[in-house]
């Protein structure tokens, strides 16, 4: 059936085949994964190909081939009504004398599901130096990141894709301003005796170039300063402190944020 309707999930196709056509196919949905993992103590992740195969094989072995439709419906309903994700009805469960998870007090840990990795886009801009046509510059990557200890051209990583050398130069200037801005904010935090973990609101008055840098690197600035908000204002008057940020006059005011 899955061959004729490719968009159907395997568990849906198996359920239809068994219930509607009395075909001996075990349906393994989220409820069945939960029941089998707890009763049999299976800690193979249910969203891993190996785990899917393992649970499918077990379900096929347990299937009542004489009445597969009723069997699948009963097991899915059992997981939905008795062996629920939270606060399962273990006291009245027919498997409470043999259930692995109940005996080992691991109900909350089963089934196991792999956490999805958060994909972060990274943009690597390599600077290739041609020194009189005879040599260049390489460096060794340090830390625990990608390609650890391998050699590469000098790298400048950005938060977005750069189109050409002009944009790279502009981004270098913006990043330099943003980093210096963070340093100034941190110095003000220290002079105001604010805790490192104290969330703050940062207000600043500056020219368009510094404003563009703060806007481009807003997430970086928030992460480094723990500021909930970094707002550019037209004029701060005499309040706050005036700083020189890479040749730009910037007036900054910080305040505590109640948590």
C-alpha cells in the first residue's frame, strides 16, 4: 500500500492494511513505541533508523496474524489511554507485574528520543595572501570546532554571506565597532558595580556608522552584555557617559532590568 501512496507514513499504511484489508502488518506509531519501550525496556532511540527497525521487528513478532487489525487498534489505544506520556495508569495496567520501566522506575526515561541538532549556518571567508608570488600565509585551527588542528588560510567568519571584497571590508569595520561597543558597555557595568549576570538595558546615541554596527551585531552584543534591549536614541543629553568607539563619539547609558 505504501508503494501506491508514497506520502503515507509506514505506520499509517500498516494500520490501513491491517484494519481495512486484514493484512498482517504491525502498525508502530508513537503510542506503540512508548508501550513497547517501557514494557520491554528498550532504550534504542525511536527516531533513529536502528531503533525504528528494532521496534518494527518486535511489533511484527508480537502481532496476532489471525486478527491484525484488532491487535493494532488495541495496542495503539492502550498507549493512548493507559500507557500515556505523562502520568500513565500503572496501577491498573495489565503489564504492571512484568513492565521493565515500572520495575526499574524508568517510566519518565522511556522511550528514548534523540534531540534534534540545531543547524547553524556559518560563513567562512578565507583571506588568500600572495606574497610576491612566492609564499602565502597559513594558520592552524585550534579549539574544538570543525577541522580541528588542520591548516587553513586566515579565516574571517561572518553572520551572513558576503558578496565581494568591498562587503568584507565593510563587515570588518562593523564588527570592530561592535566589539569595541561591547567593551565600553562592560566597562560601564564594572564602574556601576553591576553583577556580571545582571541583565541591563543599553541606550546609546551615536552616528549612523556605529548604529549600523550595533544593528548588524545586535545578537552578539546582547549575548556578550546580557542586555535584554539595546536601543538607539536621538539624544541622551548629559546623561550616561561619552565614549570614543574607534574614533566615533558615542554616549551610552545603561540601566538595570528587574527579573
